[in-house]
C-alpha cells in the first residue's frame, strides 16, 4: 500500500526535527552535495521543502521542488509564503515529470525507495537523467538495501524499521513515534543495490557510489558515542551519488 503523505504531512514534518535527522541524515546529505554556491537545483520528492529551503540557505541560486503529495506541497508553499526563497513547487509524480529544464544538481531524500520494481526505478532514473545538465550530479539519501538490524534497534532515535523480507518489491515499514507514544507509518520497497545500479547505468548516469551514513562532530559532542552506536552500526539509510557525463 503506497503511503499517502497527505494524511500525515504535519506529523512527518515534525519527525524532521529529531536529532538523528540533523546529525546523520542531513549531515551526510550535505557532505555529499558539497558546495552549492550558484547551483540550480531540482529537489525530487521534496515533501514539505525541508531540504529545498536548506539548499537555498546554503547558496543555491535557484531551487525547484516536486512532490506527489498535494498536502506536503501545501506545507512547502506555506513556508515559502512566510519566508520567501523564490522556490517553485510542483505537485507531480516523478515518474511522469518533464519540466523541460535541466539543473546542475538533482537531489532527493527518500525517492528511489518508493519504486516497487526494476521498471519503476528505471523510469525514475530516466527522469533524473533528463533533468540533469551534462556534468551535473544526482545525490540522494535513501533506504539502505543492506540494512539487516532487528526492527526495534533504532527505537531510541524515535523510529523503527521493519523489512517484510529481502525479496525485490518487499515492503519496508518505518514507524515514526510522537512524544505521546502514537506513531505514523511510512511504507517503501526493497530493491537490491544491483537493481539501483542497473537503473542508473541504463539512464546514462555514471560514477555511481554508495556512501555510509556519517555522524556530525556536533552530534557526537552533544549526545556522546553510546547514543549514536546503533544507527552508525545499523545504517538504516544510505547516500548515493552519480553523475551525467559531459
Ligand atoms: C520520506 S518523505 C521525504 C520528504 C523530503 N524529501 C524530506 O526528506 O523531508 C518521501 C516523499 O516522497 C514523496 N513521493 C513518493 N513517491 C513519489 C513520486 N513517485 N513522485 C513524487 N514524490 C513522491 C512523498 O509524497 C513524500 O513527500
């Protein structure tokens, strides 16, 4: 069952404030992205614009955000109204996206893990490639296909992850817990690393690299190494980078 973010937009937005997001997810993502100065950026599956805004704050000259959920884009547009960055947002399924423009950087946090089949991830990579300038890069944070920890191993960070199995297309369920103990569930799909790599290569994207989740020095200092051990050991999410050749 595909996750309907319209019904959980605010709760998902709140989950972005958990320490692991800032000190592992965002830290790894922006380390991979590198210098954003002057870049034109397309943020796919942008949600409520959490990273789209940060891309602008970190020096991009222009950003466009795309998400399939009207509820998430509504939150993004509300944030844009209260603090304008000149970001354009579109409600669209990435599988059908054709903006007729190319970008220096296409980024996505948690897009590819919504593809259920090799054909779908192939189509997503074709869309990514179509929107990249020659020499442009794609950088993503994604559910890690190689994660094998027990479901509750990450509970003290405010979430859990369960794999139905490790067959292609199997469901991967994340539960994000609120302070009152209630939770929202988000479902994505397992595809092997080699399925991802084949899709990138077929779309003409090269130099495909996988990057471990890293911990920020500030996070280590604030919470200590014991706090971070489980997420660093389990690696529930992973970075990927690749490029479109010149
Ligand atoms: C886990 S959220 C991440 C949102 C945002 N990137 C972030 O990190 O805060 C995943 C997002 O992917 C969007 N999404 C899933 N499948 C999509 C598709 N085929 N096309 C566009 N957006 C999609 C969902 O609506 C949701 O907002």
